[in-house]
């Protein structure tokens, strides 16, 4: 068994680092753009007068970084070569996402809004697998470049993690469908032009089949964003919207009638392994910074690093980082070899453990740094505030554990759900 990085990947990391040094860091430091990464001034990210949404200057800066990354050939790394990518793998993306997060927060990688110079654009993957020919013709290039996209509307206020009991419904009316219902915690809805709305079109509550995905324009009559939901870590782009007799054409169906839940599950597996790698990288950053600080800080006449009370918690965290890294790499490699659903239990293990680990590492970094760590002169409290959400939003820890138990006790099988087209 060979644990070396795939041939060419380390060279690519070096190339990526050089691009960040030459293009992204100078952009971050010009025109006071660094105010968005100075956590004493991080409220510059938030437009408090417009419901707490991200400020236009903040999003414009992210868009410019993305544009430069795309021009340099990095943003589309994971995409097929025919769409300007490098045929990136799940393993490659996991290594890259961790590598970027270990550097700390910056314009190169800011997980508060999933921004990165190497795009985690799962929308393109879904479009390639499930989009109709007409949808591909309309959307492919703009989605690949990150200029357009859509939100994914699954969660509802009354049901949370239970997607199969959604109350949003779609009724066929000739060549159209009429959508009624509401969706909550819909990320990116503050400026999205479309939302991929999951609605029940057949079957009964609890059925996996019978849920259909509709690519729905947000300017449709009857579609209304009711509020942006304020969060632990502002700004917020997580909104609640309602639909009253929203009419969409039959051609808006994405992935086949009644097959929407399979589309969502494909999205989850591909996204969760990459997000797990990012949380691991952020955890490693917290450990690294704590070790460096403990080596230089000398209260009571000796370095903090000589105290076992400092050493042992960091030893445990580093041990967990090493074990989790091995599991993430193995899981991503198996996804590439045997398909995204061949190791669904391992994906859930990686995801819930990495998110918990990141929170624990950020908390310990605050403790090691003392009052400075709790302050906004250091990024740890920001990291904690942000990554705490992933213990809920990427599939709550309890849902992930239940999923693992389903495979462990034989209630579930390691195969793609009905309707899912494996890679």
C-alpha cells in the first residue's frame, strides 16, 4: 500500500502556492481589502442595513479572486478537461482543500461562504450527471466559471433534517408545474437568480421516491424571500422563502421526475468529503498556531511548551488529525476507484468527526493563547463560530451517526440510491 501523494499533486500544490503569493495576497492587501480578514473589523463583511446579508464590496472581492483563479487555471481544477478543468479527483480535492485551510483564513480560502481559489463547484458535477441537453447548453460555461449558479432548497422549517417529509408540493398543470410551500436555511438565496427546489410530486410523506427537483427562477411570481436568518457567524446568506402558486415549465425538472432525492444525496457525498478535508485543515492550523505560541510564550519564567497541561491536549488533537487525515485520504481514494456511494459510511465518519475536531482544536487554541485567543486579534474564535455550523448543516452529527449505524448493522447497502448516476 502506497501512501505517497499521487504523481504531480505536490507539484500542483507548489504551483497553487505560487499563484496565491503572486496574485491573491497582493489583492487581499490592496485598497484596505484586508479589513475583511482583520477580525476586529470583520463586520465590514455584513450589510447590517439590508437584513445582515453579505456586503457588496465583500462579495465583489471574492468574485475578483475567483475570476483571477479561473484565468490562471485553478478554479476549475476538479472539472473535466473539456470544461477547462484538470480532471481533478476526490483525493486531489481533499488534499488541496486541507492544504488551503492549513494556511489559515484569507482571500485564497474563506470557508464562511465556501469561497476558494480552487472551486468546490458541485453544481457543475450535478449538471453533467443530471442536466438535460437544453440545461447543459444554457448553464455549463457560466456554472463552470462560477459566474452563475443556483441554491439547493431542501430544508423546511418544520422538518429540518427529515427531507422525505417535506410539505412543499408540485402539481402538474398541462406543460407546467405549480409549486407551493416554503424552504428554510437556503444558502445564497440573497442574490441567487435560481433555486433548485425539492418538492413532492408523488408518493407519501416518508417516501424517498416522488420528490422532484425544479430549477426555479427566484423572480417568478409568487416566489418571495421572507427573511435572512441571522447566525452565530455573520454575515448571513441563509434565507427562508415561500412559494405561492409558482409556475415553472416541465423542462425545469432536474434529474428526472420523482428522482430529486437522488440528486441531493449525490450532492451530499461529493460535498461532505471535501468539507471534511477543509475542517481538518482548519483544525491543523489551530494546532500549529498553538504549538508555535507555546514555544515563544514564557510566563512564570519558562515556555508554556514545557507544561504537560499544554502539551497533552495538543498531543491528543495532533493524533486525531493524523488518524483523520489517513481516513479522509483512503475514503476519497475509494470514492475515485469505486464510486461516490461505495463508502458512504466512511464519508459520514470523516465529516462528523472532522467538524467536531475543528471545534475542539479552535477551543483549545483559544485556551492556549489565553485572553489573546479569545480576542479578535486572533482568528480562533472566528474559526469556532464558523465551523460550529457544520456540526449541523452538513448533516447533523446525529444524522451522520444514524447513517453509519445503518451500514454497520446491515439496514443499508453501500450502493447508489435509485436515480443516482454514479461517477
